[in-house]
């Protein structure tokens, strides 16, 4: 295979949780690098609006509504993507949710809901992608979006932290099994990243206290993650699998 660096020309990328926040930034970066991008998520109207925004930037994109917790929905989204652009050979498993509540106040449903989306949903997406790549005899790159909370803990987000720790172990297990098929599986672990949903918090005194614990003394931005994303998606990381790339301004190295 000819080395193409970080060019994604001719590739097909599917991103879950694509309509907003990090997902939209990931889609735009992949599209600008040359990939045809499939925006996958639960809200069709938001996905279609995001597709228009990408097309205005010169990207090739389509929407594929899906619920990552339903195997038939995942299969349908991949089938639609394959029918439009060909076999998906880059996957960014980005869909995730959190419940913020003390552990003693968590309900059984809280626990199951977070694990179902963050861990089981990622597994279903990875499995569908790999099944189609193996059937087509094609290599591919799967990127699971983890978190620094896979490697350290924070209060009141127990199921989220557990799901991300499980996700990183799943990445290593799948990398071991699927390397023989030319399918690479890696994780991207952001630290705290500013989004429209948390912007006001990071302007508060509590948010500023969080920033003071980060060695870089700032919250990450979506664009801080894009270099690592393109590395993992492209031939530039052709000999990387089972790895986790942490992008957190040194937060993992700091005291709690």
C-alpha cells in the first residue's frame, strides 16, 4: 500500500454523535482531509443541518440516522453509507452520554443507560464496521473516543468513567484480534474540552479552579484534538493499533 500521510482522499468515514460538539469538528476535519463523511446520530434534522454546513465547506457528506444501542439501526446506517460511498473504512465511535449524580443516588437505569450507549453502543459500531471490512477484504481504522476519566476518576460520574475504562480495554482486545485483517483499532482520549454546553461552567469560579489543575492552564478546544484524530485515521499511523492518544494539556500528570 502506498504511503499517503494524512491524506484521506478516497476514504469513507463514519462518525457517530456527529451532529454537534466534537462530532461536528471531527466530521469537518475528515472531510477537509479528503474523506467522504457519513454523519451518524439520533436526530435527523440536526444531522441534515450539519451536512449542509460541511457541504458549504467543500466536503462530501451525507446523514445516516442511527441509534447505537440498536444493532439493526447500526447495520442500516452502515448499509446506507456503503450504498452511497462504498465500504466505510474509517470509523469514529464518538457517541456518548453521562449522568452526573453521586454513586449512592444512581439508579439501575442510570447505570444501564450510560453503559449501553458508551460501551455497548461503541462495540456494536466497531463490530459492524469490522464485519463489512473483512467481507470486502479491506483494511480500515477504527477510533473510539475515550476520556482521561478512563485512567483517573472524578466525583459523581461513576458509570461514565467505568464505561470509558471498559472502552479502552475493548480497543486493545479488538486491536489484537483484528490486526490480521488490517483493521487498526485505537482510542483518542480528550481531557476537558470546551463546548457550547460547558462554556459557562468554565467561566465560573469552579471552572477556573479546574483550569488551574491543568498544567497547560487552559481547557482544550475541539481543534486541539484534530491532529491526533487525523493521525489515527490515516496512513501516518499505519503501524499503530491498540493505542490510546491522550490530548489533555498534561491533566493526567497533575494531582487530583
